[in-house]
C-alpha cells in the first residue's frame, strides 16, 4: 500500500488534497499532519512513500521541512503545494530537495498526475544498480512514438542509468526523473502534437482528448521523439528532440524567475532548470539539452 502524508495547517486544504489523492488508487492510504513539526513526529513512527506539504505553516514551514526530510529521509520524495505569494520560497524548496510542486489553485487538475509521476520515478532496482556502478561509460539512442507508456518507460530507463552510474544519489535520482518526464512530455504534447498549455488550463479533459485524437492522425502520428543519453561517472547528458515546428526560445519567460511559478506553461521548465545543472535549447526550439553533474563529496 502507498502511504501519502499531507502536511497543511488548513483543515479545508488537507481534506481537499486527501479527497483528490483518494481517487488515485484503492491502494493509497492518506495520513495528515497539521504542520512541519507534526509531520516529523509522524515520520518517526512511519515513513510515508511521499510527502505533500504546504509551504506557509507555523512551527516548521515547508522549506524547512524539505531540508530536514532531504537529510533524514533522503529517498522520501516531497511535493510542494504552492499558493500565490509563496513563489520565492517554492523555488528555494525545489533547489533544496523538493521533487515537484502543484499550485493550490490547480490541485484538482494537476495533483493526481503529479503524484503518480513522482511515485513512478521513486522505484529503484538495487541489484541492477550494483552492476551499473561498474560501467565506465555508455551512450544510448532511442526513437519513440508519442505514447505515454513509452515516455514513462524512457524516463525510468534514463533516471535509473543516471543513478546507477553514480552521477546522483537516490533523492536526486527522483528529481532527474521529474525533469526528464517534463522534457519528454513537452516534446510529445507541445512539440509533436502541437498542444497549447492554455487549453489544459481551460479544460483538462479536452486537452488530453485532443492529444489522443492527434496521436492517431497525420501529420502528428508520423512524428517521433529522439533521445540520446551519454553517461559517465561524473555527468549525464540528455538530448531530446521532436519533429514538431519548434518555437523561438528567446521568447520563453525566465524559468528561474519565481514570478513565473504560478504559470502553467512555465512549470515544466522551472522544474527542469531547478533539477539540472545545464539546460539549453537549439535555435529551432525543437531540441533541449540537459546535463546533470555529479556532486563532489565535501572531502574531495
């Protein structure tokens, strides 16, 4: 059974988030904490599979909770619930170790999908990791269709390779997976299928229904996603390209600016820039390069 701990000093928001998470799967068990201190007490008794926390709370706030969990429970992912006015602290929390975030005003549209994504990324095959740590260098290339199952499998493969090569620890492995999921989803939905984020904002169901329709019709059905991964013990480089018309990268809002955190169209890029060390687009706007570098231990 998957246990999710919801941390929020608002009883109304706790009930809302709990109700949405209860719809994910019958195998999901939801627990509650009224603030960061209460959450840490509950985690001493039972470590949940995932923590969903508000940012602005008395006692220990969301940023402080992320920092403690990152140190004490490094393989437990934390998802932030952000409200308007908390943008700066949310960016700091992402950089401190949070795995993803969902604006509170978009909980009903984005929460279940975000939790599923993070839980999927949290799976670790430890036996395979032992073998991969003996690998010196590898380069892989894939060409995949606009298929959500293939995208999820691709994310799993790439994040596992990054972790297994020793580029990141278990906590950062999850964050790499989130960044890859965002980049591959962008390549599929926004690149190849030419879907606009504004439609998802207006009508979540219509957005995904249109994606299914276009994936079966030309010219969209003939488009592919091209993935290259290069791995050494010191860094992992990912190149993701699509067959879509592209865009002008110079028109992108600054994804590291906290003022853009509530914008649905900038959410993916904010996560990518928060979790990767290098991010760049080609001039055509249909390719992204992301590099994750190994953090050197303090004694090196």
